[in-house]
C-alpha cells in the first residue's frame, strides 16, 4: 500500500548540495525508510521569472502557466504526488528570491490540485529570519488546503557553509521527526480514502469594497 505513496521535495536554494539540500535529504531518507517513494527537484539554481498576473492559468483546461519552464514541470509532479516538502534558505529574513517566484507561480496555477495533500517545509538559516521564512512558506500551504504533519519544534535548521546544517542536532532531529510524522499521516490518509471528503460551499469572494 504505502509503496505507491510518493513525496516530492523542492529545494529552493541555488546551492544544490547546500544546507537546504542536506536538511531535505535527512527528510527524504527518513521517508524512504518508512516505505514512501521520494523525488527531489532543485529549482533554486534555475532562471525563474515571477508571476505575470495574467490570469491565464485560471482559464485553461490544464491550469498551467503561460511561461513554459520548470515551474509547470514541477507543478505536474506535485499534482501527481501524495505529498510535498518545501525547502528554502533564508535570504534577508525571507524566502530566497528564485524560490519566491517559483512558489507564487506554482501555487497560483496549481493550488486547487493540492488540497488534502500532505505538505511540510523546512527553512534554513545562518542566524536570524528562519521563522519568518517558516511563516511565509506556511502561507502557501495553508491557502492551498494542504495537511501539515506535526513536528517537535519549528522546522528551522541552522548552518552557513554547505553541510553545516548537519551539525544542528536539534534541527536535524526535528526534521527527522517531521518526516516520520509525514509518513504516518500519508499512510493514515491512504487507509481512510473511503471516507468522503467534506462538502464544499460555493465560494464567497469579497474585496472589502463591495
Ligand atoms: C543573499 C543572502 C541573504 C542571506 N540572508 C540571511 C538572513 O537574513 N539571515 C540569516 O541568518 N542568514 C542569511 N543568509 C545565510 C543563508 O541563509 C545560509 O547560509 C543558509 O545555510 C543557506 O542555505 P543553502 O546552503 O541551502 O543555500 C543569507 C545568504 C545569502 C546568500
């Protein structure tokens, strides 16, 4: 049963073997041990432009972005997966720029496909701003209606030079625990597939001016 379950991990750092990559690998290793298939994609080292706010993705049958690049490729992988992990380094107390452009476009075009997927995140930081990144990443997950597994602490890992993150014993333990909880949640949801999802209401949209 669980062999069919899959998680996509997204590395938003330009350093494909940096601290974010190491933290994500700790998580994917733990997931694999629990029988969950994983795939890691590195988007932080790609050239990714921001959202054009053209709205085209809302009006096509596949809801893909008009900018034909890796964002659509990864969006399709995530749509097909049971869960996903967002990993971002902290740049100026925020999500790294390329990752921000990627997330804006992937979530704007694909959030409707992510509801009830199991999703979590990790932010990596030298010193300050990791929790800000955590909150920013959570904004995407929450609005998309994903289900986040519990963790023993906020999912922030510390390190500056590539590989230092592995020396943050508590941060790494937190990510291992979060990955184990993710595997459990994936299997639990898979086992309860027969229970129908709650009914949804017609959406009310207000813009505070009408
Ligand atoms: C442009 C830039 C901005 C950064 N801003 C911060 C920051 O605001 N706070 C902080 O603690 N570290 C900051 N850092 C350090 C990185 O968050 C840290 O080195 C992290 O380990 C990078 O993750 P990576 O190895 O996955 O790329 C910054 C690094 C760069 C390159």
